[in-house]
């Protein structure tokens, strides 16, 4: 109907006006087609879990995942392409070993769960691009650098979309390395060291909640906020229990200074991350990322901690559970393990085979299975 009216309208116009209207209509049609094509392309960008994808000139690497966990390593890159000039202003510290640590975490989580985390790695030197800054400071106006910066965020965005679509919520960690005197993990939730001098009651106040990078968890309203950052099941506490001193945590509730509170990525993908909670982890070097053995040890501690963290804080397992029949389990427990009560049964021991995570309660760890 609208089209017929438009044709009638064109028919009563003089020749040049008709050409004008036709040209504008054609232009509009082309713009609409282009927008539709772009949307189709966006929708068609499918990342297969377990596969690796690269951005421009392979400077950004994305290990696509299927778990509700995203980890990025922005400052462990070594590549120094000559056509991108060195940045003149900003911070240039190289987070030695963090790229390798991210890969070790990827391998360990797969080993434990049989599923893949999402890992985004910046392989280009911080001299050229800073993937933890807004674009002006990150790229110093260089167009090639800007394209790479956009690749970084495109991949994290794709990871986020997959997590939200598949599990509804999840966790993001921006992984760094510090050179501070005190050898401890600095867990950054966007609060200063002084902020943690507050009592737990004060920390639970609205001003801290609003500033936090854990919005995705705060929205669930499962625990008081102070418990999320320094309670029994805070990530710092869980890592500390596994031999990696961390602050804030139950044992070290207030960070010493200097302390890194979290940067651009933590704001963008944590505080402003919707259903995905985020934080920054600044790692000390020795025993964490200084060699393969350290990295494997830390990766195991983090993977163990994440499995407990997801159960305790998100009330969901990190990895999907295998198909489970309570009736079958009761039958098996009646014949095999007569002493167990039905309420304690979560999975028969015979079902426990690495890398499958078979225990549903967060206190029950895979290593306890037989
Ligand atoms: Zn860094």
C-alpha cells in the first residue's frame, strides 16, 4: 500500500524531481541492505569451542570456549610490528609470563572439566597498544593499532555473548602481573586499598556496591558484599587456601599499598558487565608465572578455586553436569554403598572419572571421587 502511494507520488512529480526521489530511494535501499548484511555477518560470526581465532595480523588471539568463564591477558604480548610506531605516552610495563599463564589456565580447566574457558590474549607489545586503556591512550591515534584494539573487544564481546546465551551469567578475569614488593595476588574489584579499611558493614553500603566490578554477582543478592570480596568463598580466600597469598581475602582483608584496584577492562566488563561479574588479578611473579612449573601450579589452584567459587557464588557449576538420574543413584547406593543417606548422594563414586566433574556440592571436589 505504501509502495503504491509512493509510485503515485513519483508519477505526479516533474522529471528531475522524479530522478531525485528515485536516487534517494535507491540510496536508502542500499544503506538498508548494507545494514542488514552487516547484521547477518555479525550473527554469522560463530566461534567453535576449542578452536583458535585471530584478529588483524594475528595480534589478538581468541581461544573460543563453552564455559561461563572468560579470561583476558592484555599485557603479555611480545610482537613489535614496525609499521605501528611506539607509543610515546602511557605505561609500558610488560607483564612477563601472563600470556603463558593464560594458556596454562586454559589447559588446566579443560583437563578438569572437559570444557573450554574463553581466553583472549593480546600478543602485541604494550609499547604498540595498551589493551587495558580506552582507545585514545591505547593506540595513540594509529589506525592499524585501533583495528587491533577493536579485535580485542570484539573477541571479548563474542565470549560474553556466548556466556550470556548459554548460561545466563558468568565470570570475567583480566589477568596481569605486578612487580610490587609484597609477593601476593592483588584482587581488583575497583576499590582502593584504603576502602578496605572499612568494616564489613560499611563495605556492604550502597557506595561500594555501585563502584564494584562484581555487579553480576551483587544482582543475585546471595551474600553480603563483603563476603564476595573477603569472605570464606571469595576468590582471594580460595586461592590463599591453595597456597597463593592473596588480598583482599579472609586472611588479608585489607591490601597493603601499592595495590592495583583494576583498570579499563575491569570497569568495562565487570562494573558495566551486566550479568557477568568481573575482577582483575594482578599476579606476583615468583611461584606464579616465572616458569612452567609455577604456572601449572597456579593454574590448578585457580581452576580448583573457580569450581568452588561458581557453586558457592553463582549457585551453578562451572561446567555442565553429566546426565544424572537420582533414581539410578539411589538404586546403586542401596546395593553398593548401604551406609549413605539419599540426601547426601550426589553421584555414585563409579561415575567419577576425570575429566568429568561429577560432584554437585561445592565442598565435594573431583579429587575426592574414586
Ligand atoms: Zn598489566
